[in-house]
């Protein structure tokens, strides 16, 4: 019984870690896209 609980909690932890990594990658992609968009929009001062 204890073994099943350990396995379930480990699977749950793995899912949470994967979700966290996905959120981190997603937010990094959003930041990169915003920086890229703001760089294109600005006209060079001369």
C-alpha cells in the first residue's frame, strides 16, 4: 500500500516538474517575442 502511494506521488511530482518547465519555456518565449517586436518597431535615431 505504501509502495503504491510512493509511486503515485512520484508520478504527480514528475507531472508538476514537466508543467513547471513548460511554463518557464513558454514565458521565456513570450519575453523573447516581446523584445523582438519592440526592437523591430523602434526606428533608428539619426
